């Protein structure tokens, strides 16, 4: 959803979890998030199918990828960014803004192939992207959402701080 929500956690009846809202993603527009939530269905087999159904501009799909929000499609941050950048080239994402200045596109995407978009229609050679280090994931989390659930940034240089006798806030 657009806003963060409090949901029952799987560990017990009196435990809750916070589901982060799409508003946390830097640059995400509320109407785009609402469109995404409206068409989310039961998941998508590929990024191409997701792009064809949701109709978001490529820049918004790239924002989702940069925020590491495409894991349900089997894409981590780096693979999501790599894959999302080719969407416009295959006619599935459009960044055209209407003259009124809102995010409505001037014309809908051409429907000829959109309904049949899948990984085997638009084959691309497999690319072995380097694994993104955890420290880089955390840094990118802070850039895109202002927080990280993976680790705290200080964790990556805490040992060096301890060698300098910097006092920790831990008890």
C-alpha cells in the first residue's frame, strides 16, 4: 500500500510487523503506487509481464528496482535495475508525461505484444552480474528509502571504531 501498515506477524497472536509502504521509496508518486496496488493480483511471472499489466513509466519501475522492491519477481536490486532499463526498448514502459503535467501518458502502450510479454518472447542473453555486497545494499537502501532492514551502516566499520577506542552505545 501507499502507507505503512501494522500486520499480524507469523510468530504469534500478539506480535505484529510493520509493512513498509510505497511512500518510503524516494520519488514514488501516490497515484502510481495506487495503480500498482490496484493491479497487483497474484503475482507476475516476469518483469515484462509486471510492466505490461501495471503500466507504470519505466522511471517508476526503476525506482522500485533501486529500492530492492522486485524480489517477489526473483530480482535483487542489481538484476532489477538491469532488467528494467530494457523495458522501453521492447515497448513495455513509457516515460512520456502528459501536457497537463500529471503522470498520465499521452497514449497507451501499443497492445500488439504487451499481452504476450514473457521471458521467452523477448529473450536476452543471460548476464552474470556481480553480487552486490551487503554494505552497498545498505547504502542504497538509505538512498532510496531512508532506512535499511538489512543492517545498520555503522556495523560495517564498528571493528575499526573499536580499535580506535570509540565508545559504543551498546550496553
